[in-house]
């Protein structure tokens, strides 16, 4: 096991990256989104540095774990969710583009914010891991990303339900947007709100290159604040669910990491976003400064 912690064009990541080798030889990188001691609040997470750091060591796919609040009766605390859509309720505090402040304008496609190839690949693996557990897996849901760090008001929680939101967290934005700009195939799997509020990645140590996939795996910890007549979510409630669900979340992670590494190494799937940013850039090359191209080449090699 080893670790690395360097400064990148967008600053330092929120924690050192821990790199471990699995029994089959697969290498896995772990980055704590909120810091090792959970000392970074959601609005201050250096998401651009985090994604750039993972890219720099050759990461090809990210499985992001996140705790979420449930906005639906059927998504009970302890259940797992793989969302397919996002409603962005952040407030512009968080830098959400690698192109901000540069001479290059780019409009990344974001209609499907999670990598569908990666989601389809990991879904049966998660179902199998949960087969012996009293936990449900919910698919094709919408996650609302709020600014935080405070939890929702009751009015907000009811509004998110009316909008079609199914779960809510404070971290999927700007991670999903930055992953798309970095041509990263990503999936979100909501997990307990604090213990597993991290990013895990399958990596291959080659050379820095475009990232591949991003997926989010989520675990419901509470019912947010929409249930009138009940107390709204509290930190103590979140921690209790975390403790009850920690072992299950670890089993889910173990069930998918080796398999994701295998398909990344074989390069048989997870290819649908590679090269997509070439068609998102609208600024002519002659109008792009050399300094900005050098900076952007850190995540997109074709800027070299």
C-alpha cells in the first residue's frame, strides 16, 4: 500500500490518494472527498483538484460512494440506490468546470450525467452482493444535489419531491460535471452519509490520460424533512444508519472493484465518453492561449 499527495493546477486534493493492490493484482485508489477526518464541508471540497489528481495517476473509472437522504417512502434507510439523473441545486459557490478562468469555452454534453455502460455493468454485481441482505437496490432514480451544509427545510424537501427528486445529497455536483469534462466514465452509488462519503477508483498505472468512467452508489440514511409529523433528519440519525450499514457497503465495494478493474484493463467497454470533449470546444485553437492549453492538457492530453 502506498499514497501520494501533490499540488495540481487546481490545487491540492482533499486527501492523499491511498493506492492498494488486491489479491488478483488489481490496483485501487482511494480518495476521501471530505478529508481523512471529514474536515472539509461540501461547498469547500476541491473537486477539480480531486479529479485531476486521480487522472494524474492513470485512473480510468471512478465509483463514487455517497450517503443520501430519501425523498420517497419506498427508499428506506439502509437501501441502496443507483441514480440516472441529477437536479443541481448548488449555488455557484463550487467551481464546476476545468475551463473556468481560461481562454477556452467548452459546453460538455450532460443529458445523461452518469455513465450508462458502467451502471449497467455494476448493477448485477451489486444485486448479487445484496442478495443475502435485507436491503433493496433502487435503479433509474433522480438525485438532488443541494448546497448544504445545513439539511433541507420541510418546504424544500417537499419541493424536491414535487420536482421528481428521489434522493438528495451534497456532493454529486460538481463531481459529475468535472468527470464528464475529463472524459471520465462515472457512476454514483449513494452510501452512508459520512463513513463512505468518498471516491473509490479502479486504476491502471500507465501514464496520465483522459479519465474513463464515473458512477455513483448511494445508500439512504434518512427521510430528509418531507415527512410531516416526524422529526427532520439529524446527524445522530445519519450516523446510526451508517453504523448499521457499514459492513454491507464494504461488501458491495469488494464485489465490484475487481470486476471494474478487469474491464478497464481489457478496454472492452466504458468507451462511450472518450473523445467527447473534442466536439464540445467552441473556441478556435488560434484563440486559445498556450498557458491555458498546457493547463488543460493535464486532464485532456489532446490539448498538448
